[in-house]
């Protein structure tokens, strides 16, 4: 299968991409016909402001450029930033590249970044991606637990000159340059004109990227972006992209199969049969920083014994499930973060993530068995039925317990029951990192203040201490986070299941896809086949 690359974004937040050729306009003077593509999206796009955008990443990455960039091999480079430097991992100096402009022609300055970050972080503005800035000193003052904030500026930001600003963090964070990369869209800059009318800006954002919107967006209508002539970064391979709404991913896939589109996200329901529908050279699978788990209700005493949790893990045949349901496009997890993470301690889960039904049954018996029904909970309507039914079957057959799979009515009910600690059995749990660092997943799942409530088991202060130490002393190679995973392995709070991949199918018009470390094909760098 062509193009197995590193990186990808959480499927829950990844925009579905569909590209197709448009009718070609007249050739430009001195060259051939402009390269035009059509992109279709099945996810809702409520607002195009980067600090509020959690779906249309393909669009956002086309009209904005981040400070830093992670390529498909996870290598960090500097894009809009000339450098991001610190002597102590707390006080950082960001120097911008000279000559960059917004699509309205105004220069991109340090003041623009500071004003943007203050606007996104300010609690009353209710920007969806505000939390990405929470590591900056003063964030809590803009988001008090009670009452209104008394300031609208982050105390950790200061402008030095037009191209330089400083950032002071709440704690040492060796991963800060990585956090500034493409998927953390709260860090993207907005021009001064944006602050006059944020609502209007959300309909036609002015960016600093290779393409610029040609008209304001109306919900449900196509979005058109064209090459920005004065872009200071690498030249795009396309001149125009039109994003057209699709009702669902399966419809887009069907259109690709019929030759009507050039690239589309591979739906989970077609993973098994994609090699029957498309030639191998038209299938791309990018390893993702997303990982699924089986969460454990630590409030239920039946799961207190670590041997019960380990037995459940060993009774699940991940290889067989991956083959039967995912067409081998995912991978059985062997750690609590996916293997594409730098320095990932692959295999740290050891024998307890390997399928061994006899050892699993013996371990459960040693722990005193399991009383009552074991219910696997998952959000209904999200395509997880086959997976959870398969795991329930494995537990019944291999452990001799009454295991069933039970969907909720939907995401809202599931999340509420999980957060309120009323689920009476193992449950759906996952995290899709916005940057490929163990830090992102480990802090989201296993810290004292996780992004996903109750997803990672009972908080462990030793893990928090290890994460703080890794943040303070670590480097881009990620090896400092191994200690935290060793502690998690000793506690075995939740069960790793599968490392995710994000997969696409293409027509013969596409000669190659370039993916970043978040698995999103870079639409402005699509390689088109020669006519």
C-alpha cells in the first residue's frame, strides 16, 4: 500500500477530504491551465476562525501557515517563525520571518500574534480552541472558575519589536515548539482588521497561508480559495480549491469509486473492502497520533484488582479484530501512546496486550473471578457496534463471563454517564493528539486535570510528577516520557486497543499525497499526474 507515513489527526476532528478536477479555465499567460481541485467535507463547519475551528483542518491549513511545522516523519521545521528559543523551557522568545503578509496585504507582526492569542484565550469570547493556550502564564486570569475575568490580556505575552515577542509559560514545557505546529490552530495569527468584527471574520478569514478565500462563506455553500500571489512560503502545487459539502463519507467514497472525485477519506465501513474497490496505488494510509482504549470504571470495585483489568486485555484478539473490521489498516496497541510518537516505548504493555486466552482465564481465576454481568459501553450511532460486539464475544468465550455490548443513545448521553461515573462496565475511550508528542496524549488522558474526564482511570500523582519532569527536561525525541508510561503500565488503569490510521482513496489524477505529521494530506502540495 502506497504512502504509509507518520502522523495524523483525531478522526473525531478530522475533516473529510474529497478532491476532483474542475473544468479547466483558459491557461494563464506563460504557463498551462491552473490546477483546480474540489474538496468535499462531511463535517459541520460552524466558523472558519482558526481559534474556533475543530473540523475543517484541510481548509485551515490551506489558508493559514503555522509558526512551526511537523512533516510526515515528525521532523520539526520553522515556517512563519524564524526561531522559537528558550534557556529554561519557561521563558520563550519567538522571532518571526520577515516579509510575511496577510491576504489583505498587511505585514504579519508580533503584535498580531499577541492580540490574536489574547482574543482566543479570553473566556467570554468562548473560542472553542482556547484551551490550547492554557500553558501560557495568565490563562487562568482570563478564565476564572467564578465570576468574570478582570483582564483581557495574558500576562505571559509581551511584544519586543515588530518581529519578536516573548512567551512565559505556567510551567516548564519542552514541547512548546511542537505545540505551535499546524494542528494547534489557536496559535494562528489574525490581522488587526479581524478584531473589528470577529463574526464577519469567521465567514471570510484573512490568513497568512498559500491560498486565500475569494468570497465570504455561507453555511451549506461551497468555499472557494485561490492562490495568494505574495505568499512567502513554498509555492503551492494547486491554484484553486473549492470545498463542497457532502452529506456523508460513504457518498463521497461512492463518488470516488465512480471516478467523480480524486481523493476522499476512507469510511470505517469500507476499510475491509477497499482493496476490492481500488487499486493499491490509489490507497493511502497514514499512521495517526490517535489511539483507542477500553476505559475502566475505577469507581466499580469489581475492577479494583489489576489482574482483572489485565485478564480482560489479554482476552481480546486485537490482530483478528484488526483484520476483520479494519482491513489491517490500524495496528494493535502495545503502549499507552501510538508508536508514531517520538520516543514511544513500544511494547511497554508487554504480555498484557498480547492475545493469550488461556493465560487470561487463569489470571482472572487467580483474581477471584468476576461477578455479575460485564457490560461494554460505547456511544451509539458512531459506528462502533461491530468492534464492541466482537470484544464482548471474546470476553464471553475466553473468560466464561456474561459480557454484552451496550450502546448509548448518542455521544451526549455516553459522555454524561462517563463523567458522572455511572457506567457499570468498561467503556469507549480514545484520544487523537493534535501534535505528535507523548505529552499530548498522556496529559489529556492521565494527568490530574485531563482533557477527557475519567477516560484514563483514577489519577495517579506519581504520573503527574513524571509528566512534569519530562516536560521540564525532555527534548523533541520524546524519550523523557518513558517513565510516565512505566508508571501507567504498573497501574494498568485502562486497556490499550488500537493505534489508528487515516486512510484515503484517490483517482488516477493523483500521483502522490504529501502528509504532515498529523496525517492530514497537505492539499496545497498534492502531486497531480501528468496529462
